């Protein structure tokens, strides 16, 4: 999946 | 969460704590670039505006610690121990880092919204935020060993994140190209330092840069 922003990363 | 990202975050936390302790214990910020610390404060402020969006206790706690510690460090450098701040060697022109990062964030992002552009700006900004510090170490020609431990922990954090992104791509079929490219740039900037750290500091020598 293209860049679904990883909101869980700091 | 995976081991790479957990160790990466802990390495990041360690770096921030090492720096705070170094300044607080020695009551001096000699050899520390205040400009880089200001850039880090900007990075965490613009990145963690989504703090109200609860992801997990860990996520929220770490964001608060990173924001608080970065402002505390800037306070110690420019207020409490400003007499020990080395203006003469902390001369990197940060406007050449902030403006291009912001313009690039306006041009290349996942979504043209305020939060997304600011997050993207923080990603680009973080990849070059250490340059004033590395520039200062090269100008002074050396760094205290505690400062080099700080830099090693800080550089390792994003290198570990690269392993995290590889892991997430292979196991979750998920990747974020903006974070990955910026993270690689950020890690590459430390390579020269990593080499010196491993060949010198770990052998008990002082970190001396070829002047």
C-alpha cells in the first residue's frame, strides 16, 4: 500500500 | 511495534537524556550546537501537533518526553548556561536548512493539509537538523566523549528506523517513502562520524576530526 502515513511512528 | 523501532526509540530517548545530563552535570554546554537543538525543538513541535490523537500510552508519553526534553535543552543552552555556549563555533546558517525543508514539504507531501505539510516539514527538517552540530565538531576539531556518545545514540535511532521500515514493508506491506528517503539521508550524514566513533572513541581515544 502506498505511503499510508504511519501515524504510530514517532 | 517491532524490535527495531523499539530499540530505535530507546536509543533516541537515551541520546536526549545523555545530552541533558551532560549539560546539567557539567553545568556547561561547551561543544554543543544550540542551533541543532533549536532545530530539534522545531522538529518535535511540528511533528507532534497530532498529540491529541491518542495512539497508545507509549506513543503519547514518548512524544511528551521528546517535546519537553528538547525545550529543556534549548533553555539550558540559551538561558541557564548561556555563558558556556560557544557562539564562535556554532555558526551554521540554519536558514539554509529551514527554508528548503519547508519549501520541499510544500512541494512533496502525501496530502496538502496543514498537519500533513507540517509533519512532512518535520521529517525533512530532522534529516538535516544535526548538521550544525556536526559542523561545530568539525570546526572545533574534536568532541568530548560524552558528546560523541550522544551523537552515536542519536544517529543509531534513525538507522534502526530504516530496519523498522524494511521490516514493516516485508511483513505489513506498508511503507512511507518520504520518511524512508529522509531517514536514509539523515543516517548517511552520520556515516563519517560513525566511522570515527567506532575506530576511535570505542578504543578510548578522543574524537579528533582531521582539521
